[in-house]
C-alpha cells in the first residue's frame, strides 16, 4: 500500500485547462477573437482602460484629419479639424468690439443717409455704434490663447527677476562658536557630608 501511495505522489500534476479559452472566428468581414468559458458559452471580453499616451495620440490623429463627407471619404479641398478650430479662434481674436446699435430691428443712425424721392439711399449715413464688453473680453482671451500656443509663456521682466533673487529662500549655516579655553577640566568628586549627631553608617542604594 505504501508503494502505491508513493507512486501516486511522484506522478507530475497534469496542467489544468484554463477556464476561459480564446477562439479566432473567421467570417466574410474578417476575423474576430471570442472568449469561450467552461461550459462552452461565449463570454464578453473585458476592455482594458486605454493609457493616457494612447488617448493623446488618438486625439492628435483626429485633429489632423480633414473633414469627411457622409460617405466617409475626404472632401476635396477641406481643411483639417485643427485648422478649422484655429480659424474660428483667429476670427474671434480679430473681431471688432464696435457693434451697430439696433432699435426694434432698425439701425440707429448717428448721421442719417440721404435718400431720393423714392426712398432709396443716395448717400450712405453713419450708423450709431457701441462697444460690446463681452465681445471685447472674448477677443482678448482668444488673442491670449493664440499667442500662448505660438510663442509660449512670456519671459519675466527684469524687475520680477530681481524680486525673485531678493525674496528667494536662502539657506544659512550657523557654525558653533569656538571655546575660549579648550582644556577639559574634570570636576572633583565632592566628599559626602555626614551630620555629627548621627552615629551610624550611611549606605547608598545604587
């Protein structure tokens, strides 16, 4: 009995079949990898979260691609998505904050145009304008974004550099003062005083 038990223990363990097996399935549109479980049922393949580098690369590819039509083909003479975005920001940056004033859908004239008897304008007038604060702020912000992308962060002025030098963190190392008398003097052991009225031996607990 002992020999049979030792023989069984000496036999190498058979590798276990994995619970999930990948299968390559071919069809007219191409190939597809499917996962089959223990009972032969197909299982969903877990999707790994893409890395940041992959997302950045994919976004750059999308921005550099030209506009495509409904059929998926690139339109002749179309601009890339990046160029269209740049043109939009450029248009906002160069837009004038001066806007014509309207009243009930009609232009308010600072100088009325000259008209003939039929009411047609013979000489153009001057429309009343006003500065749009929101449009001016959007124009300035678009200008900053374009300059930042084109030239990077602006360099610091001389005054700022001087202030950074003066107000920066400084490390000061303080050395210990030198001893006036470098000779080491040992303190003498003082004799223990015993009261005269005690006629006994004093024992110290150490």
